[in-house]
C-alpha cells in the first residue's frame, strides 16, 4: 500500500473514532470549539484570545462568541493583560476545569468499555499506535 493511501485510511479511522467519541458525550455537552478553548487553557495556562486562536489555527473572530459563552458560564475568567491593557487574558476557572474533566470522563468511560472487547494483544497494538501517532503529531516534515 502506498503512503498516501495508508494516510487516508488512518485519517478515516481516526475521524470515525473521533465522531464516535463525540456521540458518547451527554446532552448539553460543551461544543467542539468550547472544548478546544478549555483544553488549550488547561494544557498551556492563561493566554490571550489571539494566542488561543493562533495556537489552535483558528481566526480570532471565529472564537469571539465561544470566549463570551465560556465567560458567561463561568468556565473561563477574562482579566486585563498586565503588559498591554488593550488586551485581555483568559484563564480556566475551577468550574471550567470540572466541565472539561466531566467531558473527558464520558469519553474515557466509552473507551474503557470498548477496550474491554479487545484482546491483550490488540490493546498492546493500540498502545504502540498511540505512541506512533504522538510522534507523527510532533513530526516536522
């Protein structure tokens, strides 16, 4: 199999699993963009809206409503930037951290049940695949 066909097959598999994980989230769950913002703040700490958008390869305008929704729900706090008062800095609140953990727990519960249906060898192959996908995600090509 050539590398382009192999890449397409991997992409389809990852996308299908991603769709299934989204389906496993409960009603009233956070949107994909809300999860994107909360996840970024959780991993990287406080950031300006522009920094979040740039890091997640989004246009700042496309996340403006998401930032406002998260702030209104008390999931992020917005403070003036101490270095540049024209900008604001977003940070994850305790409620935001709990919402993110709840969302991850729902998906992890599904994955745990699904992994129970696999043999030890299949789970080992998945462990190896995870390590390889992380290397691919970090590859500078």
